[in-house]
C-alpha cells in the first residue's frame, strides 16, 4: 500500500481527501452512536435492565438518572440514522469524484508525457503498450483508488464499532479485538500472494492486449494464409492464462471469506455464552453487544478483502506511475513562446550530422545543402537512413553531433519545435481519422474556411470528394475506408498543404499505390513545384522523376 499511496494523495489533493475522510468519520460515528442508543432503548423497554451486568455505559446512565421517554430515544435513533445515511451518500459521491480525478489525472499526465516526448524515444516504443496503459492498466488503477476509499471507510466503521463495544463492555470488546488482530496477522501471507497475483494479472493483460492488436492487424494475412485457427488459438491461450490467475485470486479470496465467517460466528457464540452465563449480562447490554459483533465480523472480513484487493490492484497503479515517469524522462526541450519558425527563404544546411539508433546505424557524417524551393529525392536500400535524415531535416530528430541551420541560423531545441510548424509530412500509409472530409482537413488548420479547403483539395488533385454525397461533409468511414488508397493519399496531401508548409516531406508516399494512383499523386506534387521545398523519399514510381536532384544513401552515409 505504501508505494501507491503517495500517488493517490498527490493526484486527489489533500483537501479533497480530507473531505472524504471527514465524511467517512461522520458515517462511522453515526454507526457507533446508533448501536450505543440501543442500550437506553432496551432499558426503556425493560425497566431496571440497564443496571444489570458489568457495563460501564449502563452504570453511567443509571447513576445519572438518564431515562428519557421512549419516544425521545426513538426520535434520536431515527435522527442519528438519517444523518449517517446522508453522510454516507455525500461520501460516496465525493469518493467517486476523487477517484475520477485520480484516473483522469493519470491518463492526462500519461498522454501529456507521450505527446511531449522526443520522437526518437517514441519511435522505439510499442504503441500498443501505450494504448494498453491508457485503457486497461489505468482502469485497474481506478479500481485501486476505489478500494482505498472503501478500506478507509471500513476501517473507520470498524473502529467506531469497537469504541461502542468498549463503552458497553470493555472485557467483551477487548476479547473481540484480540481475535480480530489475530485474524489480520494470520492473513499476511494471503495479502502477499494477492500482490503477486496482481502483478501477474497486470502483465497478462498487457500481453493479451498486444496479442489482440497483432491478430487484428494481421487479419488480411491470416485470411490469405488460411490461419484462422492460429488467430483463435493465440487469443484463446492468452485469455486462458489470464483466467487461470483470476480464478486463483477468487479462490484465495473465497477461502478467506469462509474462514472469516466461520471463525467470526464461533467467536461471537463463545462471547455471547460467556456474557450471558458467566458475567450475567442483562438483555439491554447483551443484545447491543451481539449486534455490534454481528456487525464487526463482516466489517473485519470486508477490511481483509479490501486489503487483499489493494495488494492485487495496486501494482497496476505503480506500473502506470513508472511508465509515465519513464516517458517523462524522454521529454524534449520546452518550446520558447517567443521562438519564430524559420521562413526558409534561402537554404537548409547540414554540417557533419550524425545520429545513431539503437537498432540500426541511423546516419553518419552527413553534409548537405538543400536550396529553398528545391525538390530533393533521397534514395537507397531499406535501412539506409533515408527516413532518419528526412526526420532530422523536418525537425523531428535532433542529431547526436553536427549542426543544422536554416537560412544561416542554427536550430536550437526551441527553434526546432517552432520549425516543425512549417513542415508537413505525407507518409506511406495515408492516415485519415474517422469522420468527414472537412473534419480531416480542419485537423491541420481549424480556422480554414470552405474556400481554402476547396483550394487545397484542387491543388492535391482531390476535388473528387466534392462530388461525394454531402461533399465536404461526406463521412469517409473508419480510417477513410470508403476511399481507395490513392484517394486517401491525395486527401492526406491536401491536409498537408493546408499547413502552407515551407518544407513538404513525402516518405514513400506512393510505394503502396497502383500505377494510376501513383501518377495522380505525382501529378499533384509536380504542380506544387515552387510553392515549397520538397524532400521525396524512395526511388520507385513517378514521384522520383520530378526531383531536381537525387542523393543516394547506404548504411547511413551519402554515396552520391
């Protein structure tokens, strides 16, 4: 509990936690006071019974002549129960608000860390793991926060129950408390096992998410190879392993509950027999004690289960925190609000630029000058460093050594972020969001009017969308699936042009297209000559034919 607790305090806020705690205390006091009122109530029903038995509370009430009418006692009992019920209602809402604040705070922090991280770090990550973090892992974190508040409420209620029992009969109360303490200590091993199972379930959830994503992404390959059975087996095996761990946890919890209920009932029976047969307690004292202990047994069981559930769920909260801190450690330098993006009116100059990747050579000792308005083609085999070099020119990556200057001004981290606002990418896989043509275009410039949208569509040879039902407001389907690959690519190009970029990077933009779509995109790009500087990656298709100059890379070095 100690590792995840500081996160809950930090995210919830001390003030909100204090409010929830105060309401929980009020609920607990109301419950304890309700049980205490049973003593004078029963005494009023059976005059003289309140003085029988060794109850400090009964004796104190008797010596002070506390004998209000039954109607007053009943009214007080109703009032106490009403206050407790209202406090419990307010506590439930306050706990929910705090839980939501914790989970949303973690989710926003995780998303902020991801979008602010250096692209170099992001490109090494498995985005499926990030998706699992933002969805399933954080949901388990939410469960741990809810368990924490339930634990606090239950612990306070149990304390109030114990205090009420002490006021009625210290001997019986102390005997019950010793029994409860023995139970809590006896379950230490079970809580440790719950923590281990929680860590295992977190890992199993992550693996299942990865396997599901891989299987869904490979559905076309699965169908073409006739490997449907493989896909079913992979997913079934993952869930089978998860269910085995979950079943073990439920079995442990169930055994603990059975032992708690049987042991509690036995302890209650022994104490009731002693109070009645050995200590001569009257019904006015014995019945409230029985009610208190009947309430305390499930409270103790609930406390044990909360503790066990916390040990089970808390690892997800700790894993979330570690992952967020890891990504935050990869944050790129904050942009300077006063930084102005270079205009690129003269040239981009790279001087002995080197960048090494963990998995490949990256680029090494690149010296290059790219004139404003020039169309440059970068060619070479796969893994030669073409995309890495383009990402350096586009400001996504900072070189390990060497410099990059635009119009004679060196790019520092703040200027590099500002420079990206003047750069547009068109990638091999055209990415459209679920929605209309208008929504996909406005993602690049929310302030653009219809005239501007139609202008960039025409420039990208994508005005065909205007003839679709609804025109700009035609729903393109999930990921633009209503369109062909070439049509999607031309809309992506129009979206890039909406940024009015100084530099346009086309990374294998037509390598997956048929000849007709390749020609259409190449024609659209050719019409942009003179409007912006362009870097074309790849030597296949017609795009490469419009380049002013070609540079070949091999093993991260310029060859020609």
